[in-house]
C-alpha cells in the first residue's frame, strides 16, 4: 500500500514539473487572438423514463473558434450523430434509433485565468454556454409504431424535427505543448419536448461526455511601419460606353397560310388569328390582304371558283370578328386559275399577308468620358 502511495506521489511531482516547465516556456510566446480547432469523441444519452444506461450511444464533435483574450473565447461547435430512445410496458421492451446533428455558437470563459494572476496556465477549466439549432431525422422506427403503442410515442415524427439547442457545460483542458492540448468536456443540451418522440410536458435534456484534442495557434499581427506619408491629387479621365437610342421606323411584313381539305371552306385557324392579332398590335397603319385558291385537280373551274370565293369570304369574316377593321382588309379569290404551290393539295389555301410600320429605338453605343479627382500616395 505504501508503495502505491509513493508511486502516486512521484507521478504527481513529475506532472507538476512538466506543467511548470510548459508554463514557463509557453507563457512568453502565447499571443491573442488565439485560434483553435478541435475534434472530440465520446458518448451521449437523452434522459427519459427508460433505462438511460441502455440508451448510451457514441457521439463525435468538431469545432473551430478563437480566444480573444486569456479569459474570453467563442467557438462554432457541431455535434452528432447517433441517438436512441425507448419505452417499456408490461408486454414489450422497445428501443428505436434516430440521428441528430446540433450546431452551437458557444461562449467560453476560462475560470483559471479569470481568477488567477497570470495570463497563461497549462491546465485550464472552461465554463461553456451557447445557443444553436438541433436537427433530428431517420426516426422511422418510432414513427412506424406511433399509432399502435397506446400513446407511448405521441410526438414521433416521420421526416425530421428542428429544435433549439441550449448548451451548458464545462471543459478541462491541458496544454501538452505550445500548439496542442487534450480535453475532457461534459455538457447538458436542452431541446424541445418533441426531440425524443416522447411526451414529458417539458424540455428534453441530453448529456454528452467527450475526450478531445485541439490545435491552437495565434493569429499573426501585421507589423506597423511608421514612415512619413506624402499624398497628391490628380485628375483622371475615365472613358466609358453609353447607349444612345435614335427613333426609327421599320417596315413590317408577315405571311400566314390556311389550308383546307377537299370541298371545305370553313376558316379554322386559331393559331394564325392569334399571330395576326399580335402583328397588328405591334405595328401601325396596317393592311391585311387575303387571297384564296382551289386546287386544279379536284372538281371543275366553276365549282373551284365558288370554293375559293367561300374561303375568301369566311377568312375576311373571321378576321373582322376577331377585331381587325374591315377598312384595312383587301381580298381576292382565283379558283383554280392560279396555283401558288407546286404541290396540288396545298393549293386549297388562303394566303394572308399583313404589312405595317413599327416604331423602334435604334440602339447605338458611343464613347463618353468623365473626370474624377483621385488622391494617391506618393511616399
């Protein structure tokens, strides 16, 4: 027993010497802000009326932040990934898995430097408090049995659950070298009641305990060079491109064809009517000319002349019914005396030609300049 006590005493003395040597060496070199990033791993459990020892799962974290002074620091901390819940009844013991990730902005207060007389100690205790968001998902096991468990999981969610995450905790951190430290952190996370799918009429609490390692380095400060400054002012000419618009009248012309089946003359051309209407809205002083035909290989000249006449008249009526002024329409029909197309079946047709004037602003890029006074440093 005495041998064990002696070994412990020797270990404590060696540890004290190591810490003292590290403090003496590092205190001269540590500057602020002191940046750091860290990795942690350990276990977590979310408190419920189930046996919490059976709900312990692995957890991992990474963080990055800065100590702005020897006392005050902040970090952005991410923690996850696995969690469990459970319930037990007279007939069943059921556990379910789900996943989570919490992100927090934490405030760090170094209690050792706060109450100590120096700005550096190799062994530090940080008080941690922060706020953030927690997202839980992959809760299918609980949701699948939500309706059959007699209200045991009334808050089970199918896709995900977004919650606040308030953290309170402490960290024991030991600087093993100038840039590297190892730490033990224990934290309690406060989440909304829905987080573990069980109703407790209060907030859910999650406990995490993790070991970690951090890499620390001081931000380099720019060297200040004091020298006499000499400034002068000059006038610069700045050239740039500018758009100039000139009014211009453009002749517009568009042609549409409406084909007919044998012995038909009804004007069924909604698409063409819409296009003609769009043309007339975009132009002024418009004229519309309609010419109708019949194919030479069907019927006889007298019948074909009648068909082309009907086609022409119905086309005129369709345009006037659509709002085209009758005074702007001219029309003619030719039977089979004129064949506008080489293909016979295409000559059962009405050809509509619209003309008009369109006012446009013709864009032209011109070079312009402006002057600007610029103050610049000579020395």
